């Protein structure tokens, strides 16, 4: 029997206590956490599908009365209120927008009234720039850290 903490006991421990754990145990805890996360995501997907199927008529009616299929609605049941939030995600075709932009320019309309242009520089291009160009671009560049991902592979 081991005195090492379980995954669920970690939240009761201080950072220094967790740091003192053997790396193999940390690796085992990561593996367990990743498995549980995967299982939880799968279970939540099943629940989401079941709720949407169970209340599909009420959901459709609510969105129909709202006049659109996006946004937040609430469906009443005898024992609960079910909140559904269906966000709108819009993607624009750069090729099609480029054609429209050309058409607007040709017809002397102000393109900025319709299209927002986002200027950016790919990091790979920035990395290969000559130093005088890097110096020119550097004031416009902000570097932020993304989400850190950690994995532990135990050597056998």
C-alpha cells in the first residue's frame, strides 16, 4: 500500500508537497487526469445529445419564435429550466471578399465602410527578416504565451 496521494487528494495539498512527489507518480497522475478528462468530455457529449434530442421540438419552437437559430433560449420542463446557448460563428471567405473588395474599389465605394482588414505578419516570415526589417517591425509585435501543455513520459 502506498502513501502517495491520489489525483483527488492533490487539491488539498500545497504546491511544495506536490513538487516533492516522485516524477513517476506525477506521470501516473497526469495519465489518470487525461483519461478522466477524456471520459468526462465523452459523457458530456452524450448528455448534450440526449438533452437536445429529448427537447428537440421545444428547442425548435423556441428558436422559431425568436426568429433565428442562434443565441440563448430557455426551455421549461416540469422540474427544470433547460438553458441552450447556440453561439453564432461566422467565417468569411478571403477569396470571395477579395473579389467584392475589387468590385467596391472599381465602383468608387469606400471599402472600409464594408470590409475590415486585419494586417498581420506570419511569425515564420518575421523570423527570416533581415535585421533592419526586424527592427522596423518589432514595435508592432506583441508576443504572448499560449496555454502551457505538460506531459510526462516515464522511462522504463
